């Protein structure tokens, strides 16, 4: 295996024959920083939940999975977190869908009354459900940099009108499918982002991860209260602690975030596991 790249939470290796091996670590990122403190089992939760979703989205578009078995000689600790995948030409756009208003979308709405050029009605608050899901793409920034919002016209300029329309339609369909299924199981998918790549024949392929607590905001249905910060099953819990007085960290200081306390690590792991178990109906072991 040849190491090719390390992202915020995954390592990528090239295998003989041309396929790639993607290994999810237990690291967690927040505010454009990769934190020093790992969350035990996080990489396995993300990998197994993505595989579950890939199966249920197969009629929307194909995915990049070749095998869920690590190659011979791979470290034992990669079990459950390593996937052999197809090599793709990745689309240079972060494809994001929002069904609820929060986070950076809320901040942009408060400034401009819109998100990524999509006008929204007045009077929306943190956690408001949108009239319909919207496509809110961003640039793909390097590790440590910040993704910037893109209008649909900017996506068309970057990849062409036909591909831009396909990216929008696929992203919204993945979101609608995921949100509807999760809602039945007590979870609101407030927003999500997906990664798409192209095979040599030009076919679009769903890649990386899909509808996980890292790529989405998951809220409990019974705890949803517009007008306030929502309880969550995702890394928003870590973000909230980092900007709380308890952490003592100033996100504008340029300094790295502090280590996470043991209780925050344990609660974060529990949230990821609960999201997996609620959505899949399976016990995480």
C-alpha cells in the first residue's frame, strides 16, 4: 500500500491494481482544526453508518465501495473502519443540502436574507424548518482552511450548467431520502453534505461518507425547538463546548483548541453511537 493523503479524519492509500483504501480515524475536527483528542470508535461508527446508507441509496446513484474487507496484511485495528473504494475524479464542489436553518446558513441569512443566493422568507430563527430543502454548495478548502459559500451560478461557472444541475438534483434527493427515513426513527436531519466523483466514463458516483454525524446535523425530533440551539447527535456538541467559558478557548485567537475533557469525549462517543443505533436499528459493537 502506498499512502496518498491524510484528511481531517481519513487516510487514503493506493492498492496494487489501482483501487484505493480509505481508513477512518477516530479524530474529530471543529472550526477548521483537527483536535488532538480522539473520540473512541468514531471512525467505525462513520464507516458502518455510511455503508448502511450506501445500500439504501443505491437506486439514486452508485457508490464507490468495492469491498468492506481490508486487504491482507492490514493492521487489525483497521477492521470496521477501512473500505476499498474506486478511484474517482472528485467534483471540486462541496454539495450541501439544508432543510433547516442553523450554523453558517443562519449567519448568512441574518446578513442577507438568503443562503448561497437562495432567498428565504423573513422571520426565520435558529432551527426553523425551511419551506423546502435548498442546495447550498461551498468550495472545497484544504485542511485548516474554511469552505466558502457558492451561489448556483458560481457552481455552473466552475463545472458547467449540466453538471451543476445534476449535483443539485442528486444532493437534494439524497437529503430528502435520508431525512424521511431518519424522521421515522426520531432524528431530524437538519442539513448534510455529500461528496461526488466521476468514473472514467463520466458517471457520477457517491463517495467518501454519507448521512453521518460528521457530514450532517442530527437533532432529536422530540427535542426540536426553533429559536434556540438544538440538542444534537453530532459534533455540534463538541463545537458548543469549545466556544463555552468552560473550555477557555477563543476561536479567533489563532491558537489550537484545548484537549477535550474525558466527560466530553464520553458523551460525544455516546451521541455518535446512539445516532447509528437509532437510524440503523442495529446495536453497535
